[in-house]
């Protein structure tokens, strides 16, 4: 039985707790349906113990962290919260005293969302690669000597696991289950939770298209929707300017000002993001290159390696299970 310890404190974000807990419990349910023993024992700890209220008002029953610290921990995770309750947790003397020892003794440890700030306060992420909610990435980078990946859904660095905002704790927990019990069990849990897909850690918190749409607003929203569904079409400035009913010079200037990148850079980014997802599904380089408009395959390979620092073939091998 793997011991999963989830640490909470007053004002914590409920989904940061319930998401991962549901995944680990889902693994036990899936195993039971196949006649196997449960794999995880889930414990909720807090500094004081007893009923701890979340930010939404829902309270959970916990055990005091000092009373349950003994014994081998498989997975230790601290959940996130908004600024005020998080700062209170970072100043809690009992958490500061007990958490480092628990983390050192755990097979793996980490955080959900802004819980990483507690780990940073304890010096547990110094020099490591981590992630957190996109809105907290810059403050985290300033507060610690770590590499903060502001895009990733979750990041693993040795025994350290960190996830981005709220629902991504589910993605991270699914990856943990896949590591422990195999992709089939994780897939079964995802299906029961009615998830659209199991999302790999490298996937961005916001897609390039969503980022651009949020910034650009209505002037180019329709055009960007069209680009996404016509990646195999000619998407140079003359073609896009014609579709936007603008001169090339005016289109280039207005698009760059609205989106924050040139039309060519935007198209390249959306094409490569689509290529990454298609490769993770196991499709061939040639098929992907045709679908995303980067044919022949050597053109895709060159652009992919420049952007992501890895060949598309190796990327597919590493992430093909998703």
C-alpha cells in the first residue's frame, strides 16, 4: 500500500485536494474491479488537525501533521491557496518544522498549484525546475533560485513534482499513477472522471491560439480560428492579408500590435503546437508534416528541433503513450 499524504491548511483550494485524491482513489477502484488489492492509502494532514475549511467553505477532516509524521511516505503533496492563506501557511511554525523531514523521507514529493511557495519557503526547490499557476510564475521566479516553467501543466525533476493551476493536479496525479501502475490504469481513471484526454506535462497551460485570442480580442479572432483549421493551407502574409481584407503592410502592422508577435511567428507556433500533439498520438512524421503545413518532413524536423530542442522522432518516442 502506497501512502499518499496530502497537506492542507485553512483557506486551501478545494480542487487542489479533491482532484488528486479522486485520482488515487480511482486507481484503487480500478484495481478492485480487476480483483487486485488497492494501491494507495490516502491521508489528509494539517498543522492543527481536525476540521480544516477550504476557501469555498467546505471543510475536511484531517490529522495533525506531528502525530502522523512517522512512517514511510510514498507521495507527499501540499496543496495551493490564494495569497493570504498561503502566506499564513508559509509562516506556520509546525509546517516549517515538520515538512522538510517528510519531504526528505518521501519517495516523491511536491505541490499542487501555489503550494510550491511553501516548498520554496522551506528551501526544497532551490536549483530545481518547477511550475505553478501561470499568474504566480513571475513571483515564484523572483522568490526562489529555481527554473520556473510558466507554460507546463506539471513538471517532474527527480523526486520533485509540481503542477500548475487547480485542475492540473489531476493531470499530475494521473501521471503518477501511470508511473506506478501503468498507462492502462491511468487511462481507465481518466475515462471514469470523464476527462477529454489525459494531458501530458509538456502541454501548455494555455494554447498559443488561446493566448493570442485573449490578447487580440475580436479583430483577428475569426482569422485565428480559420488558421487553426487550415494549417495545411498557404498561410503567408499575402494570403492572410487578403482574407482579412487589408493591405499586406497594414495587416502585418495591426496583427503584430494586437497579438504581440508577427503573423509568421504566430503561424509557426500554432503549427508546431499542433505537430506536438499529433506526434504524441503516434502519427508518422510525414503525416504530421502534411497536416500542419510543414512538408516535407525535413522541414518539420528542422523547425521542431529549433523550437523545442528535441527531434520530433525522439519526442514521439518519449511522449507516445499519451
